[in-house]
C-alpha cells in the first residue's frame, strides 16, 4: 500500500463516528476525574495563602483572598512540624532504600528458573497477600522483637511489598532473557556480578516504580506510627497532621503572635490548610522526575510474563 493510501486509511479511521464518540466519552470522564482531584488541591492551596476571615466566611475558592503568609510562618515556627519533617524524611529515605533493595534481590532470585523450591516460595509470598495474623498478634510480635517505640518499627515490619516484588520479578523475566545470563556465565560471571552489573542497569524503569510506590507509602504512613510509637520525638509528620485535622487540636504556641483571638477559628483553619500543603508538596514534586519511568515500568511489569 502506498503512503497516500495509508494516509487515506488513517483519515478514515480518525473520522469514524464510533471513534469520535468513544474519544469524547473518554475525554469527558478523564476531564471530570482530573477536575475532581485538582480543584480541591487548588482550594486548599488558595486557602493556605488567604486571610483567616475570608477562609471562615467561605469566600476562598481557587484564588487567595487577602494574601498572607501568616499560616506558613506559624507552621514553621512550631517545633512539632520540624520534628515530623525530620522523622518523615528519615523514614522515607532509609525505608525506600531498604525496600527497593530487598524487593529487587527477592524479585531477581524468584525470576531464576533454577532456584530450588521456587514455586513453593512463591506460594508462601502470595499467601501473605490474602491472610495475615491480625493487629494484636502483630503488636505482640513487634514488642517481643524489641521494635516497639523505635525507629526501626517504621522500616522493618513493611520491609517488602509482595505485590511490588511480583512486578519486579515479572519485569526481570520479561525484559532480561535467560540467554543473557548464560552468555555471561560462560565468561565467568556469577549471580552477584550479573545482578549488579547487568540486571540493575537494565531495570531503571521498574526501580523508579518501586521508589515512587515505597516513598509515597512511607511519606503518608501514620497507622504504624500511631500503634507502635509513643515517643513524640519519633512521630512522623502525618501524626502531627492527624492531631490537627482529625483530633482538631491546635497548639496555642502556633497562635501566640495573632492579636485578634476572636478569629481563632479562622486561624486554625488557615493552619490546617498550610500544614496540608507543607506535608503534601515534597512528595508531589518527586513524581514528575519519575513519570517517564513509572508508566513504562508499570506496563511492562504487569502485562508481560
């Protein structure tokens, strides 16, 4: 078929009525879904920069009214916020490194056909996705292991996600052929050398997916901290955010510099919005850098194999 014929065929396909209806429906659905996510974020962002009175009166929508930075000044003057930021950054960075390392090690091992009892071990991993011991046995186990109220209780119990490991294993199986290891083995390459020098460099896409998934999980994690931590010096930022948003508690130290105490409610709302932005913005900034790897890694790791 000539180039002209291909162009005519392409035009006919594009001008198909059913295609137009399909793309229109999909576009409308995606647009509505996107707006349902973006508009609340814009409202929170605008409210965090607005005058407390305007926030209370409900005059803030998607643009700040009476622009002010008082909410952010009050947030960053609070010692708890800095403690939470420090701990969350530590949990996220250290936890993500450990998570990705263990996941890739395990995924690579289970991707090898010659691994003894490979099927049985895969069954044991998969079993844990559907059945667990429950909160009380887990709590007792954590206490007996000496992890209660310690830094490592936020890292070790969730060291590896089985779902993420399956994605990594499938990615390695579908992307890195067995013949490549056979060729490397003939040249004297062992499993460790093959993993670090060949598998990892070829697995950037799935590693980016794992980094994003684990980092977001650590950044937003609060339940384990709520159950297993008692020392406020170990609290992540999300626990302090919970105290303000859910328990409706505002430290008076955050309000000390405001002279008009009759607008306390407005100031409290302003602090909530500001803290939401402060707690959410860092993890939102990470995604654009991993997006190109994220889509590729998810598609290859989930559809092949």
